[in-house]
C-alpha cells in the first residue's frame, strides 16, 4: 500500500457564551460569557517505524476533536486535542488537485495538514467604555476539511531499473541482506524491495529495486509505472541490461523511453548503465555488446560490465555509485536564506452583483461571517458595523444597492443579511 485517498477533518472551534452575572450583593455584575475552545489540528508525523500506508486502507476519515463552548463566569471552553498521524518517512500529502501540501522526508518531521477552527469570543470579550453590556457572542470557526491523497515515495540512494529478468533482484541480494524473490521467469518481483549496501568500512547506500518495466508501462502495460514514484527521490539510477538480450541497445532505449514518459522526466537523473550476466561470456562478445550500448548511451554516462551473481566487477561499481550519490546529495543541500515574512490573512474583498442583490467575497470578511450567529440580531448588527468600517457598505451603495436587497457573504447561502 503506497497510495491511498482519505478525508482529513480538523476540529471545530467551540462557540462563545453570552451571559451576565446575577449574584446577590454584586452590583453591575456585567457580561461574563467565556470564549470557546480551539479545535484540534490534524498533524502528520514522519516515522521510520512505519513502512506502509496499509493502516489507511479502511481508516478513510481522520478527525481531530472539536473545542467545547465557553460558559458563564468567563470560563474558557476546552481546546480540542490534536490528532497525531504517524506515516512512513517519504510520504507526500496532496490535495484533490494534485498540489503537494506536505512532503515528509525526515524522521520525526511534523506538519499541520488541517488547522482546527478558532473558538468564538464570548460577550465578555466585547466590553468597552462605550459598550458596557454587549450581548454578542461568536460562533466557533469550522475546522479545515481536506480530501487528500497520501503517496509513499521511498527515499533511496540508488534506484535499480531495467527490463524484467535483467538481474536487479540478484544484484540486490548479492550486495545486501535483502531477500527478494529470484527465478528464471519475468515479473518475479511484484513490489519494490529495499536493501542497505555496505561500501567500504564506514559507508552504506540504500538500494531500491523497482519491479520490471516493459515497453508501454507508461500506458499501464505489465505492472505499469506505478512504482516509479519510488525512484523519484533516488540520487542515482542504476540501469541493468541483460547481456543475453539480442539487441542490448533496444533494451536500453525501451527503459529510457518509459523513464522519460513518466510524469517527472527521470532520464535527467544521473545514471550508470551496467551490462549484467557476463559470467561465461567471451570477452569479444562483451566488447561488442558494450560498443553497441555506447552508441545509444550518452558519453557522460558511465558504462560497466558485471556479474551480479558471482560479484565480478561489483565492488568497483559500488565505489563509483557512492561517489556519485555523495556529489548529488551535496548539490541538493539547501542554501541558507533569510526568512520571508508573509501576511497570514488576506484583507482584500470584492463585491459582485447577483440575481437577488450582491455577493461579498474575501478571506477576512468571510471569516467574520463564519463566526457570526445570523439568528442573533446583535450578532448581525456587529457584522454590519464591520462591513461599514471596512468600506464594504460604501462600495455596495456606490454599486446601487436598494433597501431590501440581499447581501450574501461568501458561498454559503445562509450567510446572508438584508440591506
């Protein structure tokens, strides 16, 4: 399980409370309604103890708890608990449009994917020298709800690619403790395999064996190209070609075409091309096959001849791969930059005519509307005041609004007042 669709729902904020102190011997008790609690966030945490998304196969809804309402005597509502969701390192969380929201690449990395709604203010919050007995209390905000796609992309150093039976699993089993299925028929490997390969006394590489690509995999043939997501993060591609293939150049070009047809052009990754299974093959034949490959392999790409089964030429190959991976990782290190300070909320708004009146849109004014109790005359009046202070009412008058026409705020039909 390396790709699942789920719904993520943060907790709603609790409603503010409207109340007044009514105690004997307490003069002018005044408003004492408390604020609502904040809704819980949905937080994803990368964990090296997780290696699959299988637990989300049936758990399609992830929801944090909501905040509770405030109460009298200025008592604050309880905040909702955050929901911590452990996922494997290498998990990408995207929205329905395919836009990546979070990319968790390090163990212990955390990210808030859905934010809980803020609690509404109680009437005690609105007291001032000129408003000594407010009856306004806000509703809590709704928490964010996201239809998300979780994708697991293995974080390997070297990705093994090649036609079925090129010897990828054999090489992985020879250089690491991984134990992939090995047989003399195609498509032996049906899922990606990982292996840690020791290079020298102190260095190691993480190899990812990607199940056999064939011509037309990008159109869904064979196993398709679903597993290529696992080489998106690899530093170097190791392309194995079977020396017993009648046309090694055509075999090489077949895989390159599929790598290029993927949503990310993987042919731009650093590559090493390896002619495999040279045991028992005449030296002249090896040179002929290498020459045929060199005609189609770019000059900058290193070309090796090895035997994954016996280990011939493998040690030299591993040291070359180690140096290439180190060079790529060094280039990938982010440069230190000054932090960019951005406004957290968009205060702009827009007025557009509708069939029954006008619609007002804008992040901040829609947020005020969400917190307004439209069944409360005092709450609606406060919203009118806010619209007046922000210039929205003046703009509506300039556009020719008539008494009795409706003003809808945002897309929600119940967020409507009369002019």
